[in-house]
């Protein structure tokens, strides 16, 4: 794919950022779209992003993937997903920057931190979020996403 920022899963680019998803889904799906759960997966590994997308799609989510913070920010500005699955280490910046931006915003999506890095636990805890360590099993990811939505676990401001 020419663009390094968008992986090959779910709604891509313009579909998420404003053009009608009914073109992709068909007019008969309009009632479904209004109630659809959406997920934004921010992960720079295309294989892992694709796997996470597939898992969440099987659970009924419409999924968009971003592989960097620039794309993630644009996606969040266009539409607030039902849940955000956020990798900590991205090619253009640390996702901690995005968590700080989202902290305390009432419109911030419920968020799950996904990381294979040792600092993942402390970062997730400092923002009051659940961590899914890589590699993860399907049940762990789905459970964390469900809890984030049910409990409305949004990033909170870090002390200090």
C-alpha cells in the first residue's frame, strides 16, 4: 500500500473520515449503521492491526485502523469510535501524547492500551486504563474492549 499510515483493515481513509459508509455497506444497512459499534485500532504492525480488526469485526464492530498518531488524530477528529485500542509505540510519536490529549475530555472514547513494551503497565495504570500485553489471546482483547465500553474507561489525567 502506498500510504504507510493506514493498514489494510476495516474502513479506510475517506470512508472513516467523512464519505458515506452506506456506499460500502449498501443502503439496506442504514439502520445497522446507526447502531453499529465502531473501533479505532492504532497499531503500526499491519499484521497485528489486521488480526485485531478481524477479531473485533467478528464481535460486531466496524473497524478502522491507523498506523501512526497523525492518522489516529484525524480519525478521532472525524468520528468518536465506541472504543480505541491503542498501541504505545508508534513510528511518529509515543501514544502517551494522545492519551494526555484525551485525558479528561468527555468525548474521548473508552480506551484499551495494547503493548508489548515493559512500560505498558505503568502507562496504562497512570491513565486508569486496562492493558492488553502482546502477544495476547482473543478472549483477553475482547474482554478488555467490552470492559472499557461497559465501564466507560476513558483516559484520565495523570497526577503531577
